[in-house]
């Protein structure tokens, strides 16, 4: 099994959609969000899908602390998608 990480950076709603699609594989998926998620219907819909699929979602702060945590998560993953 490969560990998949989706990094939501630029287009966060699309990144959540991609992560939801990756759940169709048998590989575990995690989501790391850089900064805060927008409060939009598209984001809410994708968050609901990810919660249903039990996909871990972590919001990371902007700055050095967030980058450090993101680097650690990237090292643990076998494949990383940055969207």
C-alpha cells in the first residue's frame, strides 16, 4: 500500500475533490491544508465526503511552523499531490 498525501495550497476546494477521488483506491489518503479553508459550499461538500470516507484532514498554519510540519508529512508519504 502506498501512503498518499494531498496538499491543499492554491485551489483548496479542488484539492479536497482530488483527495475524495483518491479514496476510490485502496491506499490510505491524508490531506494537509496550508492556511485556513474557505467557508464555501464547494469546500463544505468536499469536507463532508472526506469525513464520511474517514480521511484525515489537517490545517497547517502559514509560516515556518506549518512548513516544518508539512515537510514531515511529505517525508512519510509515498506520493504527494500539491494542488
